[in-house]
């Protein structure tokens, strides 16, 4: 396969639909842990006023759905939360 074909296949891959051996599962777990440690190290050594790095996403595994992005809070939701925290009724 050419480099372009390999890149296209990599972009379209869906590992959660395949079967992995126990060794592949363990390797993915180790990779996730190393990425987590690198994130913690970078976060701990980032200036307090600097933008913190984005947390790493775990490697997708067979049978697992992709991680959903966090929902952003709206201004209305923020206002309700502010009133609840400060003793007001919603």
C-alpha cells in the first residue's frame, strides 16, 4: 500500500469493532497510563497562569464506544448554578 492509502485506512479505522488479544488490551492500558503520567507531569510543571494541556483520550478498545465530548455550560445554566450555590432557589 502507498503512504496515502495507509493514512486513509488509519483515518477510517474503527478499532472498537475488531477483536483484540489480551496482549493488545494490556498494551493499550500501558499506553493510556503512560499518556496519563505525561499529562500529569506536564500539568504539574506548567506555570499557573499558562493554559494547561488537554487530558489525553484513552485508546479506543473493542466493544467500547468513543468518548463523548464534555457539554459546555450555557449562560442560563451557569446563572442557575450560581444561584443554587449561593443559597437561592432555582
